[in-house]
C-alpha cells in the first residue's frame, strides 16, 4: 500500500515502531500484548493511539471493534491509511473531550496520563466513555524511579514531555475519585527492581549489577515486593 503520509520520525515524545530504541519498543509492545488478553469480543478504544500499531494486535486478539484516538492529526492520517478498515477507525481527539456517542467495553490509555495537565478531567471522561462493567487499562511511569528527585505531583518530572508523574497509590486514588474500582492487586509492573533511595547506592548497584532498565523484564507482572519503572492498573467501571 502506498501512503501519502509518511511514517513519522521518532522524536522522543511518542513511540514509533521500528524507529525507537529496542527497550522502548519491548515495553510498549508488552503493554498491548497484556491488554489483548482482555480484548475478545470487546469494543476497544485506544486513547493516544499514536501511529495506530495496536490495531492489528487487538484485531488478531478478537476485538469486535477498534477505535484509535490521538490529538496529533498527522499520526491519525497515517494510522487510517495504514491500518484502517471496516472495523478499525482512527479519529483526532482530546482525551479530556473525546466522545463518539457510543460506549466502549475496553479502553487502553498507555503512557499518556503523565502528559495531560487536566488529568482528573481526562480520567472522568474515560469513565464516562466506558459501558457498565467496562475495563480501563492505564499505565504510567513510576515517579520514584523515573524522577527520583521529585516528591509530589506538583514537582516537574525529569522527562521534558511530562507535566507530572504518578505513583501507583496516587493513580489508584485518582481512579477511585473518578468512579473506577481497582485495588493494589490490580497493579502490574514492568522493569521491576529493588529501589535504593540513596543516589550513591543506586549508582554503585548499577555499576555492579547493570542498568535495571535493561536487565529487568518488560513483561507485566503483579507488583509485590519490587518497584516497577512503569506500572499498569486494570480498573473497572462498576
């Protein structure tokens, strides 16, 4: 298929398959493979879908319908040209305002909420977009790992593209406030490791045992006694 819209280049702001770092690609793909376990016969909304690469994954997993939404018009044009079909459609939209008039049974929101200034409005909108007993699967960088020098949502994260970063407890609390049902047993992590609060100890550990961002697994597993670099929460609309 020929495209009038070329595949975007990787800038660091969003993931581009085949053009981003190998570790980043593994982390992103594992989130979607995890979400695909929930997708059979579901109407899926992938909010902040980027280039739309998740569409064939959900289709293969048996999703009944797929909508990808992103605020970037160029990405949506590329996604529609590359992956669009009768049951797969992409739309330009804002996570805080998007509504196509029909509820979804599964929503994925990966590595997005940390970019959104009005994150409470976004979570409320996602709740409203779900049908009863629908599932939201949402991920975020884990602030103590990705921005260890920050202490609260108000502190500027290390990543220049993020407006704030969360902890699992903070995001769980916000999900509850928006009406979702989720507990600590619904929190999954990637790149899990023992976290050292002391900067010198962290540096020494990296020298001795390697960079945990590379040596740990990208697969999503329940968060128990280790600290993830990225965490994912499976929440329900009850």
